[in-house]
């Protein structure tokens, strides 16, 4: 059982559409309690008229044209009544596996035959009894795909042909059969279009709900959104779209995502239309494009699509608004999460990376050094006599000194280096692509300039210990060796740099 959606999540023709092409009979949707109940009700309503046939025959016996056809009509009607009753029992037991397309098709085929035989028994009466098989056939359009409808129409033509051929001259029989068969085809096509639209709307809502669930776990905007882009296009029924973002006071709109590619032939028109929609906070439509804005928290998102859908009809603005609102919520949530992660990895006093961030970066740099065969050195630095400084000038002055040291050191190291606060007055400096000699020259140069000045203008010193990764030890072991070197520098008189021996 498959949904009768037009496209899959990545924009390709759906399984059901491929089944249509292959001529396979399928239900429009997988059988559920609601869908089966409504289908059975529709079939039951069709058979309400059968008792009227039998009543008419009993009241007007001389006009019955064929008692054999009438009795066969009664037998088929009773058989189908039993079948429908059995289906209702299976429905109450939730045995949906028994509801298969072939069985449903056979039941409708028998219904068409039943009404055709009733027409043979009671006469055409101006076409009244030719219309009833058409109604029975139209039930297929409610729950069957186009392959099922097409085959059902052939059964209808056969039933109408038999019903007219036994009662009318050849020419009139052919004309009546063609007329009512055409009416049945038109009726089925009308029902099919309406039902397909309803099923598509339900499928679209289901896809939106799934996307809302999946995007609730996204952490990296817009990279994590790229694998879902095809499904977003399928929900909006468009061949391409772009997503632009902005934040209050953050400058103009920025292109965050373009699908299936990042380049649009109407780039200037796209940006201007998106900006206008953002200023109005309502969709703006041009002859070729539609820009739909949404806002969530401080995040502003504009979704730009072609003005026409894949079906060459105007795009569905409520759906575009739902998608834009979904993306705005995702962007706002990822920014909040990113801010929380940043706060969790940042030392509150100095703004440097904290110990958690330090070891994350060390793991990454170790893996990179292993792949590239490059050296990696760590320096542990500690301000000398910091407790005495606090006791003399106060803790607020100590905090200011730590902040100045962090700022001075950050300005004097490379962008790829990481300075982190390890704890108290101790700092750790990660130096990728740097051997022990290079690290010694850099850190000793920093030491010579000092950690800053105290309130009396005197130079504040620091000591440092270095260790170069041996390619096998853990991040904790590397930091421990650098810390051991730091304590040797302290023990040797402070205001100096000591290097750890190679790990044994």
C-alpha cells in the first residue's frame, strides 16, 4: 500500500506514480481505520437502491423483462451484502491486511454487473438503469488509483454494452453505451482530481510534520538543512527555492541555501523581492518569483520560489508560509543552541576557551597532526605570585590582571593557536604545527614582555612549561607533562620557561 503523492521526499516521482506507470492497481492511501470505514460506507450507500429494484419488480411483475436476470441480480446483491458485512467485521478487528486492491476491484466489478443485470431485468426506462452502473463504477475513483479506475471503466463499458445490446437496436445500443461510458469517465476524472488534491494535501501535512520533527534536532545551520532540501521542495511543489536570512541590526539579507544549486538566474530580482517581503512581513509575488517571510525570535527567514508549481499552477502561499515559519524556528533554535554551547565552552571572566573546549580542540589537533605528520606543542603558563597580588591589591584587581593577560597573549599568537584558561591563574596554549624549539621561542618572547603591570607600575611575571606530543599519548597525558614542566620552572625561580623531556 502506498500514498498517492506526486513526488518522493527528494523530488523524484513517487512509488505510487511509478506503480501507475507500470499499471499496478493500488489504493490511494494505505488502509487505515478511517479510510476503510469511509470506503465501505460509500459502497454500502450504492447498494441502498437494490431493495427498490426488488420492490419495483414485485409491484409491476408484468413489466419484468427477464426473471432470470432479476434473480441473478438478487443473488449478486445478497453476495455483496454478505461480503460488505464481513468487511465491517474485519474492520472492527483492525485486520487491515485483508483489504487488498484486487478484492476491492472485484467487489466494484460485481456491483457494476449487478446493476447492469437489474437494467436487463427491468428495462432501461429512459436511461435510469444505465446511470446506476456508472454510479457503482465511480466508487473506484474514491479509493483506487488510475490503473484501478481505467480497468474499472472497461468493466463498466462491458456491463453497459450487455445492458443495452439485449434491449435496443444495434445503433441505439452503441450510442447509449458510448454516451454513458463517457459520462462515467468524466465523473471518475472529476472525482479523481478532487480526491488526489485532498490526498496530496494530507500527504503534504504529513511531510511537514515529519520535517518539523527532524529539524528539531538540527544543530548546524544551514549545513544540516542541505540533506532535507529536496523534501522541502517536494512539500512546496516547486522545482527550486532559495532561503535568505537576516537578524535585527545584522545587515542585509544573506543567502543561506539554494536548491538544487546556489545560483539563480534572477539573483537581483530575488534579493530585491526578498527584502521587500521582509519589510512588509507578508508574501510578495512577482510574475516569476514569490518571496515568503517568517520570523521566530530574532531570526528572519525569507523563502523564495518560482511563482508556479511543478503542476504549472500558482504556488500554495499558505504552504510556503508554513515552510518559512518552520525554517525561521529552526534558525532561531540553532542560534540559541549555538549560543549555549559557546557559553558552555567559554570562560566567563576572560572570554577564553575553558578546559572543556581545550580538550576538544586538543583531540582535533592530535588527529590532524597524526594525519599530516606535523608537530604539536602545548604550553602551560601560570602567573607568578598571583595569590600575593590578590592579597595586596584585591580580587577585582586580580581579575583585571587575568583579563589583561588573556588579551595581551591572544593578540601575540597566531589565529590557529588556542589560548584557554585552565583554572585560577593557569592558562594553556595549544600550538599546532609547532615543534619544541619554535614553541620555546614564542613562549619565551611572551614571558619577556611579562603578564602586565601591577597598580604600582611593576612588571608582573609568569612561568611556563612546554611539552611536545609524542604521537601516542592522550590529551590528558600531554597536558600533564606540560604542567610538570611548569612546576619545574616555578621551582627553578619563576619567570622562566621549562621544556618537558620526550615521553618515555
